[in-house]
C-alpha cells in the first residue's frame, strides 16, 4: 500500500516504519515539509518518531541528514532554487530548535561543551542537532553559533575550560 506523507501522525504507521527501518519514507516526509517551509511539520515528525521509540541520533542521522543532503544535491543540480533551499534549511533549523523543547533533558552532569561552526557557513542545522544531542545527555552547552571563528572558540575554551569542544564544518 502507498504511504501518504499526510498520514505521518498515524501512530501505527510511524511505529511500523520505525520497526521496519523505513527511514526513506520518514525522510521524504521531512523533505516535503522542509521544501514547503513548514517547520511545524518538521517538529511534528521528529516529535512523533521520538515518542515512538526512535532515538535522537537515528532521527538526525536517518531523517535529518539525508534530507539536508537531498536538498543540497537538488540545489547543485539546479532543481531547487537558492531561495527554496534557504526556506527549507530555515524550516529544518528552526524545526530542530523547536523539537529540542519537546524532549527530555536530564539534570546537568556538570560537563560543559562548546559548539561552533568554524567556516563561513550560515547553515546551522547540524550545529543545532549537535546541541540538542548534547543537552539530551546532560551537557551544559555553550553555543557560539555560525561563523564563530577559531579565535572566539579559543577565547571561550580558555575562560570556560569545557570538557569538550565541537567545531562543526558542514563541507
């Protein structure tokens, strides 16, 4: 039977897709929401899959990353305009941040991490996903955001003495 992305709220369908590892279907739902700029649909998809047993690493690796890659590939091949790519990436980035508010975050484990994008890249989707993942593991995350530069990161490392430093480069 064919699956329609509009049926993504059907608990049974989502549980079945997770159990059968039909991540390509979930990724196409994510792509469809992103390309229309529907951040609320992205949040709903992530929340429903999370509530039905898919872990954060799987959500980000099996749904989010393939969606980002597909949008990039379609942009490079000229099938997605720069404006459409920006709309989609903004929906995904905001979707990750809003999804973060719906997940359980344990009490702080007294570990600190600094995160930053080090290249001149305004695409912060992977950075936001990393922050969510670390916070879900009890880290206090100091996020420098995009285009932070190594000097800013070095200053913060010196003053805050984190346990981990994550410098994200998306290319």
